[in-house]
C-alpha cells in the first residue's frame, strides 16, 4: 500500500513537471520561448540595455544584447516585439530603435561575450541606427534605469527622441524615411492600448546585504501566495534565493508550500517548481508529508522551506503536522531533521537550500528555535550565510503589544532567520574543517583632529 502511494505521488510530481505552463527547457542552450509568433494585440514595452567600448562591437555584430544575473529578471520579461534601447556607458551614447525578435532568454548564444552575459535577447534595427549623445542626461530626465521598463505614454515620449520634430513630418523626405515610418508604426500600436499595462514599474533587484525588509508580502502585478494565510512567506525572499542560486528552467522544490507562494514566484521567474504540503490549500500543491519526499536522489536545483516555528499557529487539522509539536520539545527538532535528511537526499551536490525560521518567546521563556534548527542543518549542509528578514504584518505589532513589551520587560519578535545552506560536493568534504589563511587588507584608523582632542579633554 505504501509503495503504491509513493508511486502515485511520484507520478503526480512527473505530471506537474510537464504542466509548468511556459517554463521549459527547449534545447541544450536552455533558451526560454513562449511563442515564435508576434501578435499585434500584444502590449509593447521598452527596455534598456547597457554596453561598453569593449562589448559594443559584439552587440552589433550578433544583433544580440546581453547582461548578467543582476538584470536577469528584466531580460526574462522581454517578449518578441518589445522595443529595446542600448546605452554605451563609456561613450555616453544612446542607440535605438531596436525591436526584439526573440523572447528574452538564457544562453541563446552561450559563446557570446565568452559566457559573461548569459541573459540575452535577439534584436533587429528599425530602419537605420540612430545615435543620441548625452545619454545620462536623457535617462535621468525620463527617470529610466535598467530595471524600469517603459510603457504607455512614457514610451511614446521616449520614442519621439528618435524621430524629427513633428513640424518636419510634412516634408517629403521625412515621410519617405523608412526609419521614421517604422517608429511611427510602433507608436500607433502603443496608442491603441495607451492606458493598459502588464508589467511592474520597477523590477526588483536582488538584495546586497544580510538585512532584508520587504514592506509588502507580494511583488509585481499578480499576487504571490495568499497574504491572509497564517505565516505566509514574503515573496521576495523566494525571489532573491532563486535569482542568486538558480537559472531559468531549474527545478525548485518547496516541501511545506502553505499557500503556494513558491509556485507563483517560480512561474513568474521562469523556474520549474514542485510544491508539497501535508494539507494543500490549492490544487497545484501536491498532498505529501515533507518527511518523505517522492523525488529521486540528487534531482533538485534548489529547495526552499518555511517550516513551523513551533505549535504557535494552527496551520491545519492534520494530526501529523509538525506544527502541532512544541518547539520547547526536542521531538520538534527530531521531526524537522527528518525533513532536512530528505532535502539533502534530493538536492544536487553544490546546490542550495533556504530555510526560513523564527524564534519563540512565550510566557517568560525564550526558545532559540533558529539556532537549534541551524545546528541540525549543519549535520548535512555547509553554511553560505544567514539573512535577517524583518517581520511585518505581525498580529503583535500593535501599540498595545509594544507598550506591554516595554512595561513587562520582554521583546517582540522583530525578525526571522533565513538560513542559506549548501550541499557540499563530494571532493569538498575533506576540506570542510581546514582553517584557511586569509590575507586581510587592514586600514589605519583615522587620528582624531586637534579640536576633537581638546573637546574630549574639556
């Protein structure tokens, strides 16, 4: 019976892999495509790429623009038919107007720029190439950055820079100008749907420090998970993890999926995803206990876990839910360790696990849940880093509770730990405990000024 159940779960997982919408590995280069047919009804957006003196020539020879992981989230949102502009940051020239002849993808031409800029889009020039000087001032005036798409009225006004003044459009020469005609044609398409939009004003960049504070649970134009679900995960936590540690088309697994935030993020960011939960809240989450994951060994590119922190939240009525065990009990950590073992088994060597966890303070007793979970994880994984994720939307974050915390001398929970762990490669195990010699760069402390010395003496 157990064998049949495991087989059924495996089959469901395989079916879910085949039905991941537009996310697929279509060839060895892992180029992502949704459609090779451009639709006139499709909204047209504008995107900015950057190059240098060294990379410009290859951009024009290949008619291919590329960038690295930092702006990968921008590139994968580009569709065939979108308008593209190129800024040479060395010469301060803005080039246009280009039109995407492919969707934005990953390693469309893997050998381009010696592999340094794998997020790419193929383009064509609308007529002849136009150069605008003082690119920095133009971009500043329009408030354009590489992660702020152009659409609607703003895109129309930006396109006007690449055509002569409207008063000149009556001349025969300009009317017969193929470049101007093509740009005006694009403008007419944009005008038809001037008040519509299907992309956010600013595409998030990945965080650069170990303190993450997200004012909203979701991001973008579509919800990620259910912000009313108890203990819902901030979507940008998952967004940051997948953009740091996976590539488009990689497989992400969430064994405790809750309201499905991981699924929604992965769909938008072009990752494959399988989500499980002991009590699913939606049909695309597979019912399964995280202590036995029905996937093959070494088959997953990243795992995200937002586990219970104890028995402080009623997640569901399933009697086997780990969230019914007190975090003051060692049994709680024993059961979580079973999940850790399964995560280790299915994760590919060298790949990453992200585990979100919070501490507990209740009735005058503090339990360092995060430290205890970290200690167990270190039996199987090596640490990459620990992130402090600010807790928002807490029921206790009210004036009443802040007053109580001050009066009765305790602290409200202000953050969660995001433990980022890595499954070591086989050859790395021998060197895990080896102490390294680091050649630190030391900086001299500034000597205080005479004025400061005198004020200290006074």
